[in-house]
């Protein structure tokens, strides 16, 4: 996850394939207990799934509407944060 947020997403933003997030999104891995926050400020939404499912989502291999994912908070804002290609 850190590789996506620290390396891939900034490159995609620089290339115009994604936008800087206006808000923060927390991704929480249920199997490892690890969380990551992407974006500025306090998270407006949390997306919960296994670490594998979260990675697959960020790499475009799963959809956020999949039953594996649980949203809390402002889901619309969370979806806007994930919009665009955060990975190549």
C-alpha cells in the first residue's frame, strides 16, 4: 500500500492520470490490523477489507463496489479519492 501512495500515485498525478485528493481516505486491512491514510487531513471515509483485496483494488483488479469491501463515513468522497489511475 505504501508503495502505491508514496510512489505510484504521485507519478500518476504528475502525469495527469489522477488528481491530488482533496480529502483523506483510510484503508484498513482486517487481516493484518494495518491502516494507511491517503490524502490530506483527517479521513472522511474508511474502506475495510483484507490487505490483498485492498492492493487488488488499488491496482484495478477489484472494484470498490465488491461485497468484500466495507465502507464507513463519506463513501462518495472516498470514491472520488480513488477515482483516476493511482497505479499505471
